């Protein structure tokens, strides 16, 4: 790899060498399937194909929150997509999401199954389908969507920007880390200022805005991502801390954070979820392991 100080971009970029770092084996400049693989289908109308990353956690929290409200139609099967192994490039997955990114959802309750990809689109689809976590009045709906789209536009600077260069890149580049750390701290300040005057991000009611933003920014605030809590001085964002603590305490959030998780503490992993009783089984396994 060329030293950053000596690198001069070529006139035409070509893909002729691995770029190193985490996920290098699955990065490529072309789309489409790399292999044939039919996706499994469970018994519920909603079929989720995902991984417990922040974008995946958004959807599992949303589904668990809908179920907690009594929306039985939100029952779902959650299948693990191992992005490190390239599962997202299987033909069945690409049919649902041509962008080959998790999460992807298939709603089989409609006359013709509906595919939904991009986490923000999935949250909005579910909110409209079940009439929950999205205000019906125009002003409230718009404010909620303001924050949903803020998250979709901002998080790439946190994950693909700061997270990559701080935690995953094969070399530490001061310019890149400084550039993205500055932006992440600015984003945290945006959230902190909003939460100084509001219990939740779109107002006084928990909404899909909180469900979308928490898995990214709540995780950073609580030291659950990138090992960067001290580096970013996250304790300074006191309103974000209050908000994150309140959301972490929600039972549906606790369940949603477990689903499709395949890393970290095994006791907090529920690699696949096909019934609400799967959580009870996991709890029993944890109790037996500790006895």
C-alpha cells in the first residue's frame, strides 16, 4: 500500500489490488449476484434478512416495538445474513435488495409480495402499514421524517467515515480521522441541542426517528461502537446520554438488539428469530450457562 503522503491518484482508477482492512474481501466496484442461493422462508408474513449491525438493529427494534403494542401482524422471521461471508451477494438476496446491503425485508402478506430495502424505507413502510411510531398530523409527521432523513444522510459519516478510519482501516490516517471525528462531534451536538428541549428527537413522543437514530448515535454515546467513547468525549453530550439511557431501558429495544447478532457476548446473541418464545429460550440458556 502506498504511503498516504506519496500517493498521487491515477488518471483512471482501476480495481487491481485489495484495499486491506476489515471487509476488504467483500468490497468490489460492481453490483449483482456472485452465486446462486435461494433464501429461506419461514411461517410469518414478514421475512427479514439481516445482521445485527446498526442498520439491521433499527428494523428489529421497530418490529419488536410493534409487537409490544399488540400488532400481531408484525410477527416475523429473522434470518442471519453473514456479510463477511458474502451472503448479501447471493441471488435470492439480490432479488430483494439489488444494492446487496442489509437489512432487506419481504412482506408476503400482500397479494404480490413486496420487497423493501434500505433501513429508512423499511421503517417508514412498517410505520405506515401498522399506523404506529409516525404522527398522523402533517407537522408531526414532517418533523419525524426530518430526523429519519437526517439519520440516513448523517450516519455514513459516522460509520463509513469515522468508524472505518478510526477502527477498521489498515493504517491510521490523521487527516481522515480528524475530519470525520469533527463531523461526528458536530452531529452529536446537533442531537444534544435538539434533546435539550425535547424528550425525544421529534418531540415528546417516541417515534421512528428515535428507532432510526439510536442504533448509531446511542451506541456511540454509550460506548458500544468503535471503542471511541473517550476519544469523542461522549460524556459531554448529557442530553444524548439521558435519551440513550431511556431507550436502552425499553424491553423491545433490548430484544431488538439481540436479533441477528453474531458477534460480541454470546449471551446477547439471538442469531435467528422465528417466534417470540425464542427470547425465552435464550434467557433460559443464559440462566443454565450461569448455574
